[in-house]
C-alpha cells in the first residue's frame, strides 16, 4: 500500500479525490482476487483497530472484523454502551487514548445532528486514521462497495442510469446517510442519477447542490422526481431503500401519518418491468422484505445485493490497508 495514504481519515468520500477513490477501488479488487485465491494479505500484521458501535451492525461489523484479521491484524469490537462514553466521556478523550493504544479507530454513530460531529471531533484529536462506519450524514464504506459493484457489472459507468428511490419501511427510522453518499459519489463517475422520493423525505439542500455540481464537473447528470414510476423507467440500476424524514422532522418516532401515506412506494415486479431488461436491483441491506421490496425481486435474477454485500469485505480491507499500513 502506498504510504501517502497512511493516517488519512475516511469520514466522507467527498474528502477523497476521484483519483484516490479509484486507487481504493484498485486495491479493493486486488483484495477480492487474493481472497478468492486464498493468497496472503497480511499487510497489517500486529496492528490493532478499535471498532466503536453506537448502533447494531451485521455487514459493517463483520466485514471490519474479518477484514482486519485477513490483513494480519486485530479488531477490538467496542459496544459504546459498555464504555465510559455512556457516562459522558468526551470524543476528544476517547480518541486520544484509543489512538495511543493502536493504529486505527472506526466508529458508527448515526444519531441525527451528532454522529458526523462526533467523528470529526475524534479525527481532530486522533493520531491514527478515523474511519466512518456510518454516521447521520455519510456511509462511505457502503458507497465504496456500491461503486465497486456497479463497476463490476457495468465496466463503463458513463451515462448509465442509476435511480436512488425512497421505499416504504417500518423497521426503524433509518439514517439518510446511504442515499446522501450515493447522490454525491455516483455523479463523480459520470452516471446519470435520479433521486426519487415522496414529499417530506428531502435530503439536505447543500447535498443536492453538491450532487448537481459533481455531475456537472464529471459529465454526469442529477435530477429529482417525486414520481416513483418515472424513476424506474429505463433505469440500468435501481436502489429502492427507505430513509427517514430527518431533514423536516427530527422526531425519532418510526411510524407516523406521513410514512403510512406512502405505502405504495415499494419495489415490485411491476416497477422493475418499467426499467431496462438487464436492470440491476441493489440495496445496502437489511431490506425490509414485504415493505420496501417484494421477495421475488430481491431474490430474483436482477438482484445483486449479495455481491454488493460481499464487496463490503474487500473495500473495508482496502481502506484499512491504505490508511493504517506502512507500505
């Protein structure tokens, strides 16, 4: 791994140049190939990463723990409810101490208005790279894996039509970090991106403005629609996923009248039929089956969700190897 990446924080892909992201993807593909051929990847021998979780996790926790083990290092899983954070310890003190004990700090904190600020405060005081495992605004690990997956299926991304579509779900009030990351990232690679959502589920104005600027700078496009069928029509990739109404309503209540009024926003076979014949269905998982999506779609021939989930392992290894490694 090239030493110029050592110590670089991974909080949002907006802080990484397009060339740096392309390098991350090259290393991710190398990691995937070596994994498939059972080749040694002990680039972080005897190194330690602290994995802090304020919320539950399946793919993120296991991709990080398995990933650093495959890199020859060790991951300390930290449930923050069992740390002094629960008694009020500051982000500064946590970062200073943990960075003196190891070689990287990774954190998931999705609390609205808190998560990203917490990560940035840790980064300000840490002597090792701080990696964002999802906050209230960004999910760069997921975005990188999504981009890798799209590139595997569509070797040329210029002007492919990608639709990021709000979908109905009741499981919990989900962060906006996945769609926000996608609308900022995909236009940088020349994609034609459509963001579709019902009134009330807006993303921040600054993110919309940046997505438009990213599209203009990279010969892609970005548009917004409040019509679900329009978003599915002629799409090459559809990503129907729920997110909460955090921008307009900071209540933590999961089910409310606004949500219930949009039950029809669901990924069905009928909707998929509006897209291109070889359309690919993606989702960061876990999907709210039966609400966000029909089983016949997520388990059907257009779905690449498991390929997408597997790539979380290889992109996580690339990020850790490049930011924590010595060579």
